[in-house]
C-alpha cells in the first residue's frame, strides 16, 4: 500500500480507487489507468457503531447516495460504480461490510451493530452470554482467515479488494451462526452474502474460486426457497435461485424457479405490503427475457 501511495504522490482518491478495483497487486497498466482518473471529491461519509460481541466502538464508512452511478449484476449486487459530480468512484459493496477490530465480528447488515452513542435505541444483534462467548472463542478462526489480507484495511480506509473478500467471508460465518439459531431470513442472507463474495472474486479476476462460491450460493438459495413460508423471503430466494441457475447453466432449474415466480406474481394482489414481492417477480420476468434473447454475458 505504501508503494501505491508513493506512486500517486499521496493522492488518496487514486489509492482508494486502485485498491477497491484491483487489490494489492500492482501492474503498470492498472497504475496508469487509475492515474488518468478524474474526480477528487470524497464520496465517503464517516460513521461509527458499537460491536454486539465485545462492545468496542467501530468506525465505518458509507458511500453517500447520489455520488455514484451504479451498475448491478443479475444478483442485484453493485458490480461497478462510477463517480458523479466530481466524486471519485467507490463501489458501495467495498464499504458495506463492517468489521470489529477488537474481536473480528463482521456483518454486512448495519442492524447487527448497536449505536456508538448509548442514548440511541439501536441495539444491534442481541446476543446471550453463551452466544457472546461462542463468538469470542471463535476469534482465532476468524483471525486465521485474515492471512494474506492487510488487516488494517478491514478497519481503516482505504480498503483493498482482497481484505473486503475476507471481510465478507467472515460475515458469512455470522450468517451461519444465525442459521444455527433459526433466525428468520438467515439462509437467504447467507446465500446473498455468498453472492457478494462471488461478485468480488469476479471483480478480482479469480475465476478459480468464484464458481465454487457460486455453488455454495446455489445450495443456500435453494434451501432458503424450500424453507420459506413468507413470500418476502421466498420471492427474493426464488429470484436469486433463478439467477444462479441461469449463471451455472441449470436450464431446467431456471425454468422451474421462473414458473414459481410467475405463479407468485399472478396470485399476489397489489398493495403496500406486497410491493417487494412483486418487484422480485418483475425482475424475474426481465431476467428470463434477456436470458432467452441471449443478452446475458
Ligand atoms: Zn467486537
């Protein structure tokens, strides 16, 4: 990271963009590409939260809304971002996952963390004594995952792509814990976080690991749909299972999930409580049409 700072003469914006795009591996072509970037306004907003496991205050950053033009992949995850109105480019996915520097607890859900100020009502994930102990004892296994990543990049700015991947992998451990404790929506969340790891691995150009993670996502999402009773979980699970089935070449699975979503669409009345469900159904129709038309990359 120091070499990069020296190369860009401490131009924080360029260092930030380079790390988020390419990680710590430097190549002359990429260095030149980022050197030519325009946009100097910082799109990040500093905030802080409190760890639900160890109680430590955690600084984190949010990409301000309206500062990026975001492109989503078929999993509805931002796969690229371009700064607008003079802001430099940062994909929000890079800063969405929060990691505690004390105990390495991580989650991509802000609601899993409490407020930094005790007066606020944000409680975070409410953990029993034994649950806290379980997370505390598992700190070492989380620390083992950090090998190869720059730990300070998990807690400070700028974040590099490799550290972010590790952070989401640790967040998947949190999802697994929630799943073991039958928390609602945990299986869907695990599938969605595996899709975030997949998206980041693709950004990283890691074509060896990416398909393996996609298989994990496939299993999670199939199970999330099969177990769902609430259409607010079932619809996104079926949509994502459809998208993964298409991506992994499982045509008959894809057809099956598409039919499920069509049926759900026809049976769901319009109203304020069903907007989310209908949106997933509509997206399924669009995805299906572009896949059949051969428009998916
Ligand atoms: Zn902590």
